[in-house]
C-alpha cells in the first residue's frame, strides 16, 4: 500500500477534489438536471427547485465517490498515460487508504441525502450507477474487452434517469429516451478520443478498440454509431416529448456529428480526431439545451 507524503491542508483538499474528476462530475450533474427539468411540467415551483438542488448535491457526491474509486483502482494505469498521470493517486500524493475512505464517505453521504430528502428509488438507482461504473466498468470490463465503453456506457447514460426519478419518484419512457441518447452517444465520443490517444492505451495495456482492432476499424465504428445516434436523437420528437424546434436542432447537430465522423473515416488525422471529440461534447450539450428551450417555449 502506498504512503502519501506530508502536504498542507489546502493542498490536500485540492488533491481530494481532483479525485472527484470535477469536469466529468459537472457533466453528470448537468445531464441529471436536464432530466429534473424535463420531468416537471411548466415552470418549476420553489419546492421543485429545492428538491432539484438537494438531488443534484446527492448525485454529485455519489458520482464523485465513483470517480475517486476509479482513480484508486486505476492508479497504475493512470501513471502510464499522459492524460491521467497528474492525478494524485497516480503520483502517489494520496495513499490508498485516504482515497478509499474519501470515496466511501462521499458515497455514504450522497446515498443518505438521496434516501432521506429525495426518495429511495433515486438513491438505489444512483448507487447502482456507482457500482456499474466503479466496479463493473472499471474493475471488470475496461481491462478485459474492447467493448468496455459500449457496455459500461450504460452507467454514464444514467444521470437523466436519476434526475427524472428524483422529481417524479419513477422511471418513465421519457427518461429512458434520454438514457438511450447518451448511451448511443458515448461510443463515438469516446472512440474519437481513443483514436488519438491510442499509444497511451497501448502502453497501459488496455484493450481499447483502436488497440485491438486498429485505426480503420474504429473509424468505421465511429461513423456507424453516429448514424444510429441520429435515429436515437429523433426519439424525443417521435414520442411527443418535443416540438419542431428540438427536431431541427437534433437534425443539424447529429448531421454535423456524422459529417465529422465521415471525414474521419475517409481521411484520418489526430487533429481531426480531436476536433471530432470536441464536437461530440458540443453536440450533447446543445442537444440537451435545445430540449430545455423546447420544453419551456414550445
């Protein structure tokens, strides 16, 4: 077991905060908020806002716990990759015991908050997401199969479902449609990253798709998934969750993603893979923003 060196309290606090993967957790909470807002007809009441705030905090705590556990389990892998070598666990700045206790405390606090002040179904769904990401994906799938991001993507697609459940106490077809969109978006988003980070993954010994099946095959999979994602993004309109405003936004954004993927398939470069990855983030953010605008204005 590693031993962390002595550090000041402000520095230690920053290291613990870094373990939670703040940018990733912010995206998770954002997606959960989308589910919360869409679950409430019309303008939210003051009590709705309060419930959403408590639920967001609970989800943030459990998501941060999952991220911290992931950093602990993958500290050896992280140390070999430029993208992750800065993490406190990879650098040995935090001990295994510190990281594990921190993760357990966050998970416990978040679960209690959700169970007592939100509802039990949200707590259990959030805890199941923790297990799915921290254990099933990180410990089992990621080191064993190139389809890890496809199967493990189910955990990453859960935030809107958590948000919906927090506000309504159940999981409706609308929530599952939001889940489907993120589930289909995850592979082309992550594989675009893996294409230009392939040497990192090869060095770390992870069976990511570009490592096991090569660059050309991965590019084809990215393209094919963007077509499937296009169909998934139409579901809110087809089901009646949204109007023409969202439909236009979904067609334009998904068409843009397909265009990036097509160019990547025809003529690869690391720069184009980076731009495809960045556009995938814009795609999801603007898609959900369009859903929000549609919800309130149309």
